[in-house]
């Protein structure tokens, strides 16, 4: 597996020799000197190019970076494929295990380039790029909720919990599992992110899909969170739903207290009663109540 030094040398050597590449920016965790390093860390690279389409039309240049295992071009997954592109991404996994997420962006449109707080300028042939400040987590820390955002999150959590109950009673495994692990868990994640923001004075990055939760949650909250993952057993999924409710309630009350927001206790109580009631319903019942 090529080292970071070797990968950056390969990237910059290509950029230096290719006239179409005018500047190179590295974003993401490799631009963060405090981020943990591991073998799966990818290279988030932006090429400011004089011609994006030429890279898209003739892709033989990709071979300069190594032999591919697989590549994805998400901009081509759109239907219909747009006739005008203001950028184009190549996500490339190579046979030595390294991955480059390369975005091509028009050099003449640099004024509209979104600046990532985790950015390092690696090359600038023409002085196009305004210098970046030192890399920081500014764009990745959790934004405190407004009262409305908090209320919406609580409502979504308890509302969609009833969908899970319906799916479990009907023994519709894919539906129940999806509702549990997507919209319900999404709201639990959001509440945990706000909680982490309070604990760390908005200085911590909870990570994509909560990947840094273990680092930032109290041990008891992390243990409770781990217990919200269920297998395909219906009884286990019921218990998971109730555990998610318990954890959501505990954390949401803390968030509400911190920001002086109102927690919808009545919704919580009524929905929790409803969930237990549905769990106890016979399979052949003709009425819910």
C-alpha cells in the first residue's frame, strides 16, 4: 500500500505535468493535523481545471494514479444526466487499498467554490486561490437547534415510532426495520449530536453517521446507544424501539433544559402507551382500541 507521502507525490506530480490542472486543494480528514490516521483514510482532492469536460470525456489519465478495483462517478448517476456540469467527481478505489475522491472544478469559476474549513492548498500555478486559514472543524461542529428544529425532531421521532409498531405487529420486517433504522434513528442521532454540542461547547465533531459518538458521549449514554441495535427478531426489535425511546427522552430533556425549550411530554407519554398497547395486541384482533 502506498504511503501518504507517495500518494501526495503521485497526485502533485500529475498536477504539475498536466497543463489543464491549475491548482490542487486537499480537503477532509487528511487536511486535519489532529485527525486519527488509519489505512482506510481517503484523499479528498479538488483539481481546479481549465477544462473539466476533457477529463470526463477521455479518462485514460486515471491510469496515472494506479490500477482500479472500482470507480464511481456520482454525477452520472443523475437521470437525466445534466448537459452542463459545474463540477465532476471521480471516486476511485485502487488495488493497493488507497482511495482518492477527486473533484474537478472549473478554474474560471473559483469565486463560487465552496470553501471547506478543513482545506490545504497543495498547488497553485496561477495564484488563483485565496489563502486558507489553518484547518479547523468549523464546518463540522453541530449547530445548536432552534426551538422549532428541536420540536420538529421530537415530533418526527415519536410520530414515526408508531410506524415501527405497525410494521412489527403486521410482521412486515423490511418496513419496520427501515423505519426503525432510518427516520427514528436519524432523530436519535440528531438529538445526540445536540447533546454532544452542549457537552463540548460546540467544539467536537460527532462524525458522519455518529462515527465519533463513542469518543464524545458519556459511557452510560454510549452503552445505551449500543443497545439500540437489533437483529431481525421481532421481540428484539420491540425492545430496541423502547430503548431508543428511553434514550431519546433522556437526552432530549437535557437539551430542552439547556436551551429552555419545551419537551413534548404529552406526545411522549401517549405514544409510549400506544407502542406498548400495539405490542400486546393479538394477531387476530379486529380493533386497535
